[in-house]
């Protein structure tokens, strides 16, 4: 995918990632902490994580197309390299969302030990925080790549 309505698809698709990664991360942590919430969420958690997972390669593919259309600077290259690292985090969110959903379903027929629940919750939190931090770093580098020269070459009025 290269353009949407005449605009580079990447600049539109990136909004899916910016919204869905933190939303999935938050939902994962809440569902890991509260089996009652996880039961009420049902398939919503793994479906949300699936949308997140699919949005990442769509966005990075569109970004690679855009990279070929803009000047190759150190900032653009850094953004591209950072963007390539998000897929494992999104896959981790998806995998853990499926596991939380599955174990929550099984918990109604089987008791899960407290140590397993604590370990799973910590793992979910680590992956969720890692994914959100990575999205922040990628977004920050993308904003710098897109706006650094525009701001440097502005009128110089200090605003």
C-alpha cells in the first residue's frame, strides 16, 4: 500500500499503531490483573491484539515505500530501523492476549496458582510497557525526521 486518497499511506496508518498498541497494552494488563474483566472481555482482547498485530506490518510496509520517496537522512534511517523492531512487541502482545483469554476460560474449570498468575501478570506488564515505549521511541524519531528541517528552516521568529 503506497497512498490513500493521494497521501502517503504511512502517515495515515501510523495512527492505527499509535492508538492500538497502547490500547492493547492497557487492556492486556487489566485483563491479566482481573480475571473477571478478562471473562467479560471475552474474545475482545485477542481480537484487539490481532488488529494491533496486523496494523504494524501494514504501517512499516507503507513506511518502507515512503522511505524510497524522501531524502535519506540519518533521522529517516533511524526511524526506519526503530520501526522494524515493533513487530516482535506486537506479536508478544498478541500471544499474551491469546494466552490470557485461554487461561481465563480454563480458570472456570481449573484453579490457577497464585505464582503462575503473578508471573503471567508481570510478563504481560513487561511486554505491554516495552511495546508502548517502543511506539514512543519510533514516533519521536519519525516526528524528528519529518519536522527537523522544517523547523530549522523556519522564519526564525522563535515560535
